C-alpha cells in the first residue's frame, strides 16, 4: 500500500527548503559542526542558509498539532531533525555574528594608525608654514588700505579658491607665490611629497569608522547576550567565548584610539584657526576626510605651479645653508 507522508509546509516553502537543502551537508555533519564550531564542515554561506531554512514558529506549532509520530515528507523531516539539535538557532546566530565581527574588526585597525602623524605633518611642515605665511602677507599687501589689509590669518577653506585669483596679466597668483618660495628654497618643489601619512589618513572617515565600530559593538554585545542564555558547556561555547573576549578587548582598544584620533584631529582644526564654538558651521570640524583631501588637492595644484629645478641647485642651496650655520 502507498503510505501517505505527512507534511506541514506549503508548496512554496517546501520548494524553498528543497533548494537550500541541496547546498547543505547532512544533518549529522551539521549537528557535529554545531557542537564543535567546525568551520571546515560549515561555511558562512551554509550558516546563513541554515538560518533561512530554520523551522518557523507557526510551522513548529502545526507539526506538534499533527502529532510527531508518522512518516514525514523529506523536507519536513529535514527541518524536524534540524530542530532537534540543541540550541541550533541560537548557535547559528552566534556563529554568524562571530564570523562577521571577526572579519570586520581587523579591517578597522588601519583607520586608526595614520591620524596623529597626518596631523603632525601639516602642523609642522616648514614649507606649508612658509606657504601660508606668504599667502597671508601677499593678501595683506594687495588689500592694504582696506579693512582686509591687516588680517592676522585666514581659514584654510580659502586655499582651493587661490588658484582662481589672477594678476593683471591673467596669471594665477599662486604661480607667483610658488616661484618666489622655490627661489628662496629649491627644496620647496618637493612639498607634495612631504605628506605621505596625510594621503593615507585621507582614505578614512572618522564618522564612518565610528559608525562601523558601533555596529561591530552591537554584534559583539548580541553574542554576549546569546551566550549567557545557553546552559551548554561544549566546544562550541568555549570557542565562542574565547572569540567574544578577544573581540571585547579589541573594541575597547579601538574605542580608545577612536577617541584619541577625534581629539587630535579637533586640536589640529583649532590649531589652524577654526573655533569650537563655530563647529556647527564648520564643514571640516568632524569631516577629516574632506579636510585632508582638500589639502592634498591643494598641494597637487601647488606642485603644478612650481618651476622645476635640478638636483645641483638644491645641493648648492643646502651647502649654502650649512655654510651659514657654520659661520
């Protein structure tokens, strides 16, 4: 006689389970992997597929209402056997989160290591100081006799517009400034090369880094809460706990670095004349990425206007400087 198999899945859900089931290992392999957190047996794709395929509450209720005895359709049987693995949903969620934060955390490290050096480069570079002083002096000269002729400084927002200021012959005023500075010190022509850490730091946004760190912290805290609910003490729990403690330590370290970087950047912004009271109107106050890229673009423009010298002229200048110091 033909035995009618029991089912609690509708056709659409049964088809979904059938497709996902083909991508997964056997139930005994899944069970062992969830006991030992065996990454060789279950990939991240497998884990996400198992979370998608997991029996739903209404399906479980229907299954129990129909009586657990009897012969079930293959897809139903797969979900029933999966559901019998102790804490399988909790473990799958924990494992999925661990894989995500273990991938993301190391990739955050690079965003913390260049900020301090980048800020020091622009605060301490002699050529940049000379350039800013010359721009200010020339501006005061050109505006002598007016209310703008006694400026003690200017916001760096002004730098990108400098290329558009022309003299009476239609030549960029930046060309005159660069020629004069390069004449006084031929090594000025290397100004674009003086900011390697600035270039690296410009690839990372403080706001995005903090956002990512906060998102990872949520994942880590979720794993912490899920582990507290499990009463098992198997290899999976041991490995998950070890990963959790390592992640907590890294997050604590990164949160400290993030705070230090933000403070160091704000100190640099204030160093260049921006005021904290006006931070809401200062587009650069919390946007280091835009600020650094603006400077890098400006240095690229400066480089275009510098008359290129030769090595001998630079060496002659250096020897002259050394001779002056000795005398």
